[in-house]
C-alpha cells in the first residue's frame, strides 16, 4: 500500500498479453471452438474485474485503457487487467490532454476522444472492442 493505493504485483511467467497471444500464433495449437470458449472465459473475467473496480467505495475506479496490450491471459482461463496508468476515481475523470496520451487510441470510445471524459462505458467499450478484434483475428486465421 502506498499513498492510499493497493498495488498487486504478481509474476505471470505463463501469461501473455491478449495481443501477444494472438500475434505469436499461440492459439494455433488449439481447436478453434476450444479457443473461442477460452476467449469467452477471459472476457467474462475481465468484465467482472471492471465491475468490481467500478463499484469500489466511496468512488468507483475507472481503468481508462482497456485494450489487448493491457489484458494478460493464460491457457487455464485466467485473465488479468494490467497497466493502470490512466486510472483514477470515477468522480475525477475529466482528463486533460496529456493523460489521454497513455490510452491506446484504437480502443478509446468517441466520448473520450471528443470530450476527454472517461466513464464505465468507455472501459467496457475497450473490453468489447478488444475481444471483437481477437475473435476476428482468430476467425481470419482459421479461414472462415
């Protein structure tokens, strides 16, 4: 605990970012339907993690940069949300331009781009877009 924040550091030797998992062809050793079920488990776990963050009392915490590079995944179904550089308490999420530099632009909602405001919805936008992209990459590699 430092400055009122809890930091969790854990070595994840067998984990990779969702982005690396897809681009290093790790899913090729799995059957397509098994890979889709695994992705569904990862997505559900990250969704649950976001729900917990958003409902921390007294203020919710917004991540601010949910993207494939900030999601660690393991073949056993575990998933972890990492890199909280842009996170803050929900009530203070009007962002000045420099803080937006840390967010991954392709996974930031229009609301964030135009108004500079993070929200619960913007976190879920990044989650949905991340896993949509992951499914599309897997589908294209399979040849469907």
